[in-house]
C-alpha cells in the first residue's frame, strides 16, 4: 500500500538512511506477489477491508523467514495469521501516525510469538528511528493507543483549524492567521520540552487568576470540553471494535 501512512513510513525510512533501492512500493493488485517474493520485510499498509484481499494475493509468496508488519487498523494478529493460513509466520502489528515521515511519530508495536528476540531488537532499532516506540501488551491496547496518537494528529489539526477560524473572525488574513496558529503551537511545544513542565502547569502559567485566558478556559470547561472530546474518542474506539468484529466474522 502506498497511501498516506505508507508514504509517510517510506519517507521516514529514507531519512534514517535506508536506501531507495532497498524499498519496493506496490499499490496495485497483481504486483503485490512479486514485491513480496523479493522482500525480507513486508509492510501491509492498506485499509482494514482490503487486508484479506492482499493476503490472498501474497500468501503463496510468504515464507517463514519473512517478517510481515501490518499497519492495518482493526486487524488483530490472530486475524492476520488466519488470513496467512498459518501461525508459523512472523507477524508484527504497528500503529504509527503521519509524523513518522519526519521521524517524529508515535508507533505502537505488537509482536506475535514467532518473532524471536533478535528480530524484535532489529525491528525496534529500525522503527525507533521514526519516532517514539510504544510496546503494547495486546491488540486491545494497540487499538486504544491508536485512538490517542494515531488519530491524535487529526485532533490537533481540527483544533488548529478552529483556532485559525477564530483568528479569521478577528480580521487576520489567511497567510497571517496560519502563521500565528503554527507559531503558537510550535512555541508551546518547545516551552513544554525545554522546561519539562506538565500540560496543566502550562495552562496555569498562562491562565493567571482573574485573567483573560482563565475566562476562556473556564468557559470551555463549562461547555464540557473534556467530556465532549472523550465522548468523541470513545465513539471512534467503538467503531474500531465494530470493524474488528466484521472482519472476524468475514474471515
């Protein structure tokens, strides 16, 4: 697969020193088998509903010495093994986010029991160059992580878009308001990293008692900002579980 996340991983790997000639990209049915045949590590970067079809194309080219790394959401290790037709293959599930393209991602990772310690070490070494690795104990924890970090980049973008729209209502042109929002987020992140303070401490630094920022934040709290965010994320996780059940039922 060579969609958004597949391309992000590809770009990130190139930045780590992996040579372009050592990476094969396949985004068309009919070519996947040849790609797998010539590869040692196979990344499955497709939507959940396409995973079964992809395994149908590549199954005859898989061997016990190849490592399959799936980025497909909702598809458990057990399901991947069933699609492959055996539990003898080395399977890894990862949940990266788009910033892996710049080696600033968060990557959840889960191995099946066939992957040995040396292989785990090498995979971790490679993927850790793309960002922060988070070892997960099972499929459920990996899916929960994806709701925070995988989808989280989108949440941040949504908040930034709304803050930019506020700036628009205050008369700033498109170029200027984008610069303002980007610089605000970049500066806040830099301050957090340099000082190592908590997120709530940053709020306290800016929202002084009786001040304007406190007024804004208190209003957001009254409108149940956290509860609404949590409810939205929970709905997303419910959808993950529903899709997983559909995949299991249609295996």
